C-alpha cells in the first residue's frame, strides 16, 4: 500500500476511534452539554474529512478529472454549512463551546498521530 493510502486509512480509522474514546470519556466525566459538544464537533469534522477525501479521490481519477472550481466550490459549501451548524449549536446553547472545540480537534489529533507513526517507521527503518 502506498504511503498516501496508508495515511488516509490510518487517519480515517483513528478519527472514529478517537471520537468514540473522547465521547465516552465526555459522558462519564463531564456534563451532558460538554459531551454533546465533543460528539457534535467530532462528527462535523470527521464527516467533513470523509467528504473531502471522497471529493479528491473522484476529482483525480483519470476518467473523471474535475475542474478545480468544482472542487473549491464543494469545499466552500462544506465550510459554510459546517460554520452554520456550529453557529446554531453555540447560539442555541445545545453544546458547550469548549467541548465543541475538543470535538473539532479529533482530525487534527489523528493527523498528528499518523505523522508520529510515519516518522517512527522512517527512523526505525533507517536504524536497521
């Protein structure tokens, strides 16, 4: 498997695992508003990551090359919809903003873990 595919697969799986762990911990340790913030934030960012991944995979298929304007349009549409959902969640007090921020950090944490694992593999391969 090529490194890019391995990274995308690792990040995708890690997103769901981290979201599950942090959500369960949120429900056990914090208030329901805080836990809902973690869940909604994690779902928003994880779904956006999946949709971006799918858009880019489809855009770079040789038989189906898309215009960069279509790719950017889809990106900005997802960005606006996500912003609106976050706005509604915070203004209607459905979630705690700090919990939402933690949930929105799930993909960043997954990317950091993937980077650390790949650097570790690189250095271990070099040492042998």
